[in-house]
C-alpha cells in the first residue's frame, strides 16, 4: 500500500475539457447543468476523506437515469478512451504512481485507473481526480465494485490513508527449504484498524502477493550469502549473517521490505545456517 499526495487537477476543469469537443449540443447543455451538483458531490467526498469516513458518502439520488448514463459515458468515451479529449488527464494520474507501482498492492505495475468509489453507483464521481487510483489489473479485479459500508471495510485510499508509521504488519520466516514467509496483521493495534487492515489484505489477496515476492527475495538473500561463503572460502558465522540481514533492514526502501528484513534479522534458524538449505 503506497501513500501519496492526491492529484491536484481541478475537477471542473477536467470535466469541462471532457465535454468540450465532438459532443451533441443537447448533451453538453445537460451535462453543464449538472456542474453545481458535481461540485457538491466533490465537497462531500473531500469532507468524508478528511474524517476518514468514505463509508458515509451519500449515494447520489438527485440524478435521473439519463443523467447517470451521460456521466458514465463521459468517463468511458471522453476520459478513459485513447485519444479522447480527457485522456491526457487519465494518463497524468496514471503516470503519477511512484515507479509505476500499483498504489494498492505496491508490487504490480499500475496500468489502469480504479474508481475508489465505483462509478456504477457514483457516476457523479466518475472523473473526480481524487477518486481515481493508479492500480494493477489484478487489484482492480480483486476490488471490483466494492462499496464500503463501515470504516472496517473501507479499502486503503492512497491519497488519504497512511499506515506506514504504524507497525501493523508482522512477517515470520518459516524454517523450510522451500523458502516461505508468512505475513499477519499485528495484534497490538487499534481494533477497528486491525479489522480494516485484515479486510483490505483479504480483499486484495495481499498475503499471497507478499508471500510470492518475499519467498523469492529470501532465495536471493540466501544465494548471495552462499556466494560470499564460496568466494571467501570460509564458513560464515552467525554474527556475520545477522549483521548482513540488519544492514538489509536498515537500508530497506519500502514498508514491506522493512517488515520482511526485520523478520529475517530475527530468524535464529536463518542466521544459524538455515540459509544454506534454501534453494
Ligand atoms: Zn496491485
């Protein structure tokens, strides 16, 4: 889960750009009439974001079915579609993901935008920049049309949540030749937050994502230690291996890397020579 600043694109400017060209005058007039309502929806969203209450954002009831369809088409045909009048904004938000990483799992490549609150229910938020999150296709698939109903089932919001200063994730190295790492939510955090994090991890299948990634990383670290032993022609003592893993922990760049290397530096099995059996 990667936290970052919310896009600063002006919502109404984006919306106007989307309805600017190649549109029937009647449809444009209809859409322009909706702008005051869209501004209200944006303000409701911002208010909810400030108090971390995405589950309390009212479902829009003021739009007719025709208006909802028009709004959905703005996203599909005038924002997400290649070479459409709003596509530059889509690309700008997508490109804002650090290192092109998916902001939800933090591992996959961000290739598309996900509506944090789905446009099927919230067509008024379909081109609201702060409702659009760069994600990988797997996370988009796992999340689907999720609508939060309480704090505990709100998906991580990269622009408004930041869990990196909370020690909420534990990892454990499983003494095993197959190289496995087990992740779990820390038990000593706020109960609601714990429930929410459990929900997010389950919904996005994050345990599996991390297990795959850090299982491979475990093999790489073991290989590197074995190569060092081979090159130096001497046995590696536990102090050396421990210092090596602590160095990796201290220089880790991401939250999950830190959690993994911390577990590695605390694994007596790995440090006392278990790494030699990993392949
Ligand atoms: Zn992802």
